[in-house]
């Protein structure tokens, strides 16, 4: 289960980055963190930008709702989500983790 933390501006959750992957996507959970794989290399913020985009797309959020709080140069990152309840965020994460129905 993913760990969510209340913040004065919204909800904070952790991300485990996997840059240099074969494809982009939310790929699972890693010790309470949401694992996000991106094809971009971890150089000059390219992977962080790609993770931001993958999270927004996978969770159905606007990019402006997400902000990287910490971990710019680390595999473990913390993102702030604004304008959503923790129950809604848990549901979006569960949907993103569910295998696609063909």
C-alpha cells in the first residue's frame, strides 16, 4: 500500500524512479512508493520531467496539480498533489496499477 502524507497544500506521496527503462509507465509499488519507469536518462532533469508527465497522464491529473518537492537527483522522490482528496488519490493510483482490460 502506498504511503500518503497530508500537506497544507494537498497530499504528498513517494515515487521510486526507474530511468532508462524500455517504456514509460507506473509499474508497481516499491516499499510504499509508487514505482514509475521512464525511458529518459537521468541527466539535466529529463527523467524528472518525464516522471512528472507519466504521473499526470497515468493518474488523470493536470500537470499543474503535481509538484516535485524533493529528490531531484535521487531515485526516491516526493510529489505534492493539489486539489484532490486522499481517497480520490488512492483510487486513481489503484486504477493506474490495475492491469488493462483487453
